[in-house]
């Protein structure tokens, strides 16, 4: 993907933004890393939609993409329409995302979430009990 003028300016100024960097066992093609951002684009069953696929594919020029926090269980839903990773359909949807990003030369990592104090009403109804959600939060990995 083509980056905008501000990135070009950074490169022209002699910065190292566009140089590769080692990050653990990964060699990233550049130093632009996209942080996790909830986009609320999931469809029925909190499955990643074509819009989610397109969103990440469009950003595949980043050295590393951290996905939006994706609930690991129905109890972990923190916001509506967030694409989860706890059903086969959701995993298939994320597979389409990673195939699109990798097909475009990008690199992505998932961020998994168990919602903390901000739960949807349906998640509240299905949560196992009071206190179980206090230790939640965003776990990137
Ligand atoms: C709209 C929006 C959605 C976000 N969603 C997530 C998320 O799903 N998971 C997460 O770990 N952080 C999320 N964040 C936090 C960002 O990844 C980032 O850490 C935060 O904006 C602070 O970045 P900064 O220090 O560069 O401002 C979100 C931030 C914004 C603005």
C-alpha cells in the first residue's frame, strides 16, 4: 500500500522509519507498528466480515499490525460487534484476514481480550458470576 506524504517526509529526513528492525524472532520490514484499535466491524456471530479483511489488508504496509482486541469467549466480549476468536466461523474469518495481509506482504499479530468493567448487556447475562471479570483487560500476544 502507498503511505501518505507524512511518511515520505519522515523517510526523506533521514529517519530510520522505513528500515527493517528485529523484534524477537521477527524481522519487520519497517518500524511502523499499528496498535490495537477496536473497529466494531464484525458481523453476525461476531465473525470478521469482508470489511474487517479489507481494513487490515489496506494497512498491510505497516511493519507490524496488532489486531483489535478479539474476545476469547462470549464472557470476554467488551464491546458490540468485535470480531471474536472463540468459534470456528470467527477463526475462519480471521484466517481470511491473515491471508489477505500476508498476501499483501504484511505481518500481523492478534490481540486477545477478556472484557473488564465494560461488558455488553448480553455478556453480563452470560458471565459466570460477579468478580470473574475484574481481572480482565487487554492481552496483546
Ligand atoms: C478507537 C480506539 C480503539 C482501541 N482499541 C484497542 C483494542 O482493541 N485493544 C487494545 O489493546 N488497545 C486499543 N486501543 C488503544 C490503542 O491501541 C493505543 O494503545 C492507545 O490509543 C494509546 O496509544 P498512544 O499512546 O499512541 O496514544 C484503542 C484505541 C482507540 C483510540
